[in-house]
């Protein structure tokens, strides 16, 4: 049984299984359902059923008590559970406007990004279903009264961070790669100049805390 771990007051991390590693799901716990947000959803529906739902139950939360399901970008290990959560509860989905088409058909995009180096890429997931976003946000917009969307391209074109203005916490997904993820051995970004600019922008925010989606080795 995996549990949410509180990183800073009101922000919790669940390390969901992803092959030999883990992919983080973030719970931003508000005082009301409208202020409570899940960011990312794990790799697949099985992760939702066997890991995420039980962990939420340990928090005393049902899906009806969550106001929004958001994401940091549309790679499968981050949005693979979105369709299952939508199926179970009809939870409203919020996303960056640049993620809309990818979120609707993440399998198509998963195959596309593997096509550049097919012999060096892992196979795409067997199933990866999309969802229709209920709200599209632009760079700088606020979700749930506290989470500001910061567009941080580099790892991919639609990667974003969520700045929690209440605690000064950056929820970075894969936008900050450090020296690479545990087990991968290297940082991965599609656009180096964009990645460098995104890092400079994030440094200028003056945040106090960082919650990443995987174990990234510090530089």
C-alpha cells in the first residue's frame, strides 16, 4: 500500500508505480472541493484502481471531493489515468491550452515522439486513452485560487509547472531534469534553448519548495 506523503503543508506526493521506477501524483489539499486539485494521474487505469484510489481513501477523500484534475504534460506516465478518473467520477479536467490536442489523443502523440529514434525508444503503452479538457488555461492563469500555470517548454512543447502561491511551491512534473532521472542516467529535453529559458524563468519566481514527478538527481 502506497500513501501520500506531505511535502509542504497541504501538498502531498504519491509515488505511483511506473516500471522499475515511480511517477508522482500530486494532491493539493484545499479547504473545499473546489480548492482541491490532483496534478497528474499515473501511468494507467490499473494504477488508478490499485494505488491512487486507495491512497485517496486513506486521506479521507472520494473523487467527488476533488475539484480539478490537472497535468504537467501529456506523456503517458502523467496522464495515463486521466480517462479512468473521468470514467469513475466525471471529475473536471483542466489543462494548458497547448496540451489540448495531445490530451485528447495521447496515444497518437506517444507514438509520434518515439518515431524519431524508434530503435532506442521503449514501446508505447498498450492502452492510452484521452479525455476532453473541461477548462483550458493560458500561461499565467490561476487554477483553484492558488495554482498558477507556468509554461516551461523544453522537456516537451507543452510542459508546465504549477506554482502554488500559498506555499511558494513549484510542482514541476518533468520540467526540471537536473542530472537526469534515477535509472535513466541522463536529462531528457527536446529543445535545449527552450529548456534553459524555462529554468531561468523558474529561478526568477523566488519559490521556496520544489516537488518533481520523479527522482531527479541534483546537478
